């Protein structure tokens, strides 16, 4: 018998900063930067490791489920500072706007971002989410939609009951995409379309994991890295066909001098990226922020 031991995440500012410097140095190793860049990143890493205050502020972080996490996040989820929206929405909506209106499912609909757009373009919208608080926001935003409590792995819908299914930025919360893709394929009618967006596995690797405070304690809605095969294989197994895959890239920020004091270090989550702007820019250069899939179910 194999026993699985739960590991409590441990976030250390120096570990993050040295890790980012390491990603930048790996890209230099691959020939993208020269000696001056390499030596500057090594000097920064040494300086970071010499900062005793950074060592003292490390924290253990709870992992929370989506119901708990989104209960806290619901009030601010639609904040324009959510960078994933700006990457994801143009790609998703370009696909949606080319489809004939029908019965559309917004799976893991959250506050109703895509449900609102689908309703405005003539679809009869069904929205499903596991968070009652997110659904409350969606009801105010899209009063015409049929909104239901449910999960991606057990959609409260009949077989072959929707013409279009959209699932936005939710799969990263699932350990395994397979069961959710099977459910989305089940409820889709022959001739229907499925659009999935997700946080790109490269972005998750670089720290795209949503933070929340639960009773004053640091916590995160733990994100999982899912590679393309983890979407394609179950999709093909359940009768879907790949029509397109897009990976919108993050826009590099304008060059900034390193922040001397990005704290306060007593406040979590920290703004660590500002300490090593050149390393962060190099580590993230041309890295996708989201991935967008377009499948159909042949008639």
C-alpha cells in the first residue's frame, strides 16, 4: 500500500527570487543572453541570499478548495488588475462570436464574465459553478441566465443538452482534467463546440497561484500544471476534435529600476518581482500566460 503524505506549502522570499534568477540564467544557458547578464544575475542572487530579513519572513501556506477560496475572492474577482482576463477574453470571444447562437453552457461560470457576453449575443445561457458567492454575483450580472450550483466533474445537465460549452480559467484547479472533459463532452450535442481556457502551465510554474487570506492566515487556491496532452487525450477519447489551440503571451512590462524596499515584509503576499526586474523580465519573456482550446463534437 502506498501512503500519500500531504505537504504544507512553504513560501520563502529568497527561494522565489533565487528561483526566478535561476529561470533567467537557464535562458542565458540556452544562448539568449551573454556574460554581463549572467554575472549580474549571479550578483543579485548572492545579494538576495545575504538578506537576513527575507529569511525571517518565510511562511507556511494553507491550500484551500475552490469553494473556500472563491468565497473570499468573489468580491474582487472582476478587478481589472486580473491580467489573465486581458489575455484570455479576446481569444475566447473571437471563437464565440463566430458561432451560431443556441443553448450555451458557461461551466465554472464564476461571476458571469462569459455568460454575460453569451447572453448579449443571443444565446440561452446556463451557468454552473461550485461557489454560491460567485453565483450570487453572476445572478446580478446576468439575470436572464439559468444559474445552477454544481461541479465540473458532475454537471447537473442531461446528455447532449447544449450547443456550446465554455469553461474559463478553471481547469488549473483540478488535479486531473480528464473527468471534467468527459462531462463537457457528455452534455455537448453532436455538431456542438467546446471552448476551454486555462492558466498556462508555464505561468503556474512561475507562481500564478491565487492568494487569499483565511482568518488572517496565508492560503492559496492551489493550481496544477496541465500539459497539452492532458487536454487532447481525454478530448479525443470522448469524441471531440481539436480545431484550434492558442497560447497568448504575456506583454513584458517596461524596464524599471529594482525596488529597494518592496515590503512591508509583514504583509503577505509580498511584491517580490520588483526586487529583480531584469531577472523577472528575462524569465517571463515570450512566456504564454493562458492557453485556449477550441474543440467540436462532429455530428
